[in-house]
């Protein structure tokens, strides 16, 4: 998620977080003085505004200096900061309307051991804040990293940034996206989803993947997406915008945990293995057999095909407001029929 478009012309000003004895709770102050803390930068936005604020957030985190123990970072133009309220160490105002976006900074003591359990407890807490069920799979971390919900990036100073990207709903913002950057001395994920530290935030422009050929259905357009998507498309509807993505993963996890994870994203209860087959439809993409499922939620829905090809799992996913996804099902099937995967030798 840090590999996103950032304007090189956006004016920034230097801001260094100052240690204020009165603004942080005793536990946070102890962590600061001990130098054994994890810094949490938590951005929450309305879904349609996520790109606008996350781009600036990305540049701020990438360019931040965490070596002093207390972070120093460049604050984008228009953003303002204030201490607290406790237990938050700093609140960064990215917009005057707190119902559109919010950003908080908080240091907490690092776990003495079992960093993965520590990570999961935080992720589950954030998932509940967005109306999502806690992760229940024994392979939750593998599934989250393969879907890019969790990514670990080493910093230039030798620390690690663990990114958690979630999407759900909240009472204040409605359809909501959350991006949390956890900066720690040691990796919280082990070697899972380890990305290379970027020197700066490169721009991603909408373009077709050289590996995937397809016909663009009427009304669909090229779009920006996550760094792991080979194809990122979008289609507008009166109910909202739907996103279409094509992702190839070396592992990908079993089908049932993936479907239950997607069900959680659209506020559906998980299903049992005995119920799996009834929820699936046979489909072919580029001549390869796959499974297609429609997950209809009260607000958001997902139409997704999973195909195993060349030893990897391919995910073809349409997600958006339920009326919008329903309206695009025929186009999505046409899209799947048109897909051609180019061989490495081609």
C-alpha cells in the first residue's frame, strides 16, 4: 500500500513530534523512555476518499525518520497536529471534517514475545471497528499477507513497518477503509509478505498488465490499485464505484478460508466445509477450470473467480456496493471469458 501515487509537487513542511509529559498515558511514556515501543499510525477514511489521503500518508511514512526513537516526518500541506487526547499521543487533522478522515499516532510497548499473537490481537480489534469478524483460520497470517491485507517493509534505519489494510463500515463514515502503519524494531510477521524498502513513493499509473490480456467491458475503465494486482479496473454505478482486480499468488491458501475471509468483508457469517460446494459454480478462464462464487452482503458484495494455473492461484474479483455488483455480473462473466494469460516466453 505504500507503493502508491504521490505528487512530487505537493508542498510539505517539517514536523518533529515533541515529547509531551502531559499528553500521553504513563504506559506510553514508559515505552518512550525505554526505547522499546511500537509506533502506530492509524489512518481511517471514507472509502471514496481513501486514495486522496492515503497517498499523502504513504509519503509521510516512507520519508519519516524513526532512528531517534521519536519519529520525525514531513507533514503535508494543510495537515495540522495536536497532542492527545489520551491515550492517543498525537492527532493529525487531515481534514476539518472528522467524518471524512482521521489520523492518530500512538506509541505502545512492544510485545516481550509472540509478536504474531500481538499483531493478531490488534488486527482483530481493528476488524471489529469496521464491522468485520475476527480472523479464525489457523493460517490467518498467511492468508492476510497473500491478499496484501498485511505487508511488512524494512525501513532505511533498520526497523520494520507492518502495514494493515482493511475495508468495512463504520457508524461515523459509512463505507470505510483503514490503513495502519506499525513501526517496530523487530518484524511482527517474520518473513511473511516482506517487501523491499522503497527509496521514495513511485507513481503508479493506470495501465494494463503485460501478462494479462482482456477485453474491457462497456463502462469499465483502467484504474489504480494495490501493488500486487496485475490488473486494476473500475466501473461506476449510481450506487457507487465497483473495483475489479486480477491477482496472482504463489500460495493463495485453501478456497474455504479465502471465501470466509471475503464473506467477512461483506458482513456475512462464515460457512462450513460441508456448505462450500453448494456456494460454487464451475467456470473457465483462459481454458483453465476454476470456481466462481457470489457473496451478497447487506451493503457490499463480491463476485470472485479462483483459478489454479501454472502452479499459482489467480483471483478475479469484482467488489463494490451490492446493487452495483449485481448490475455488472454479466459484464464480469464476459471479462472472464476474454482473459488470456501470456506465457513467460511470449
